[in-house]
C-alpha cells in the first residue's frame, strides 16, 4: 500500500491494513494515530519508538503464530507474511537441522509456555537453531524481554512491506545490501546517510533495509554536489544471526558529481569482506 493512500484511509481501514504486522491493539492504534506521515521513514520511526511489548501483549500476538520451521497454514495476510519470512530459511523437513528445530521448539514451549519467536528474515536455519538453543538457557524474564524485542523487529519489517513509499518518494541516494555469504538480501540493517559540514559529518537521513535488502527512501529527494557517506550497522546484523564479523560497521564514502542523476550505492557484504559499486 502506498503511503499517501495509507495516510488518507479511514481509521478502521488503516488499522486493518497494518494489523498483520502485529496483532496488538496498542501498537496498531499508535501507528494509525500518527498519521499523516511525511514519508515512510517517519512511519517506521513511530513504530520503533513504541514501548516494549508486555508479556500479555506478547502472548496475545503469538496465539496463532506458527512454529519456526513449520509451514504456516491459512489464508490470512499474517499467514502469508509468515510463509514468506520462513521460506527464506531454506530448511528441508527431513534434515538434521529440521529435527533439532522441532525438538527445540517442543522444549521451548514446555519451558516458557509459548512458541519460540525469532525474526526469520536474513537468517539461516542453522542461525535460528543456534539462537533457539541459546535462549533455552535463559530465565523467564530475560527470555520474555528478548521475545518481545524479536516481535518488535518482525512488526517493523512487516510494516515496511505493507506500506511502501509514496509515489515519487524515492530519495536522491538509495542503497541495497546483498549478503553474499547466504546469497540473500540483508534485511533489517540500519543505514545512516551523512554529509560534511564545517564542524564534521552531519546526518541527513537514515533507514533500514526492507525484506528485499533495499532502502529507497534514505534521505532528501534532492542533494547537492559533494561528498556523502553511508554507514551500515553490519555488526548488529551479523550479531543477530550469531555470526562473527570483522566489521562492526561499514562506511562508504562517495562523491555526487551530477545532481541530475540518481545515485544508487549498493553493498555486497560477507562477514570478512565487502565491496560496492555505482549502481543505477
């Protein structure tokens, strides 16, 4: 759904549109009440600023959530989103990893009385299994807090997919990230765009990669000639996957020489190497 349409929908229809992101009334009401949004970054900022989900909200949101590694059933928008997210895991039902995930899911549900929740986008089955086994060792309070944070990450990624930038809302500088280690887009990576001033670098925009690894609205619609840089929080991305990396952050410094041209600055990323190029 285009942001301009979302901004003008009646409140009940707007709520129905974003509820598949997370079925928590307080969160849905806050997103709808924040309209109109100047751009999608403002929408996503509102989502990020919401208080942590409470244990009761977490339980309600997970009431119909599928187990990780199992195909979600049903025709609802939420089920379709879950199928898309879990399809990226790439685990076969007869593999050792699948058997360990099933056993871990059962152990988790017995210990914590809820299904195991983790942001599947950008993770491999092995990453998820490692996180599941780690989280089984946590106490109930720590695990509830981590599950609530994972629910917030999932809600944000789904909201990015539900509400697209307004037509003509692409920023002058855009980016995308490909995780070359997995061959998949790197979703959920924060990027900050800066330009130099007399007192140092100044932030002029930020965003988070969507399920396709893209940020199409990273900053101003128009920028002047000069140097710019994009800093990607790659350490947090790999940390969430349980993967060691040499780069806590990656900064790409480049020059805009033609203000009439669009500048696309991709990042090809692995834990111990990266490259870039001028895209189109």
